[in-house]
C-alpha cells in the first residue's frame, strides 16, 4: 500500500521560502516569523520525509538533491492548490460554473432565449 503523507501545505511554503532564500533568517523575515520556529518546522518536514533537505552552513544553506526535487515539485503543487482554491471560491460566489438548460417545446424557447443569450 502506498504511504499517505500528512504534510501541511504551510510546511511546503516554509520550505520553499528557505529554498529560495538559501538563508533561514531571510526566509523567516519574508514569512513574518522568527527564525527558531521556522527551523523547527523545516526539521519537522525533514523528519516526516526521512531525508535531509538542506546542508546547513553557519551563514547559509544549500539544497540537497532531495531538496532540489522538493523545491521544483512544491512550486507546482502550491500553484495548483492555489488555482483549485480560487476556482472553488469563484463557484461559491456564483462567478463560475456550468448551467444546463432543457427546453420542452418551442413556446418555452422564445421566452428563454433572451436570458440564455445573456449568459457568458
């Protein structure tokens, strides 16, 4: 059976910030949080995945091979997640969706034509 990961999208956003900045302090500032909790979250993600994502140096970090792969895939995943949520939000506001109309007889079609033409 395939393993089901319980990683929060927030952890992937944190990871991506560090991966793009290559520095925990700058990533923490970008995320409006302090550095120690960010480090804890990244360590939690590494523990969940069972692999090191960064090689840590005193003033910077470097992505491992696994980190590079996760960075590429996280970008795609977060864009897709955002698109899904935006689409559902539009549907909730009535701005998107599909309407199917069925008409029995030509008498009804004459009354529905103006409204049907107004639908984008």
